[in-house]
C-alpha cells in the first residue's frame, strides 16, 4: 500500500492516518436572561441545542443544571480524523453560542481526546 509505514514509503504531506480518531468536547455554562420557569428555560435551550446539531452535525444535549431555571449546561461532542477540522467546528460552535443574545456565556470547557488518551 502506498504511503504505508509498513512498506517503508514516506506518507505524502497532509496524509491522515486512517487509524487515528479525535474527539473534541465542549461544555458551555450559560446564564439565561429573563427566564422565570423551567418551561421558559426549555424554550431558550432547546433551539440552541437544535441549531448546533443541525448546523454542525455534532452530538449535543443539555447536561447539567436541569433543575435551575436561569442556568444551563450544554455539552457537545464531535469526532474527526483531523484535529484542524475538529478545532474549526468547535470554534464555530462556541461563536454561535456566544452570539446568542438571550444567554450569557459564563464559561467554556474545551477538551481534545486522541488515540493516546
């Protein structure tokens, strides 16, 4: 096989190792605006979750603070064989959440997991 380490040929520049997989995760800690009930909270959080999933094909869900009506934690994961693509998708997701006027982004936790983890 061309480019295989097994046969001693060098891999072409930019070649991705097909056995490598990277997982990127984001955790958003959000403060919701004028929300007075859990029902109102759902009407704010669900569209954000749906838009992230639709636009970026990521796995995303509300993962914390479900019992607090003014706070939300949204978790997101994306899988790729290319760390550059992974970082770009996570950057775009973070910008989308930060730009939402109905929430204040308090913090973001970002992690990148590789085969060596």
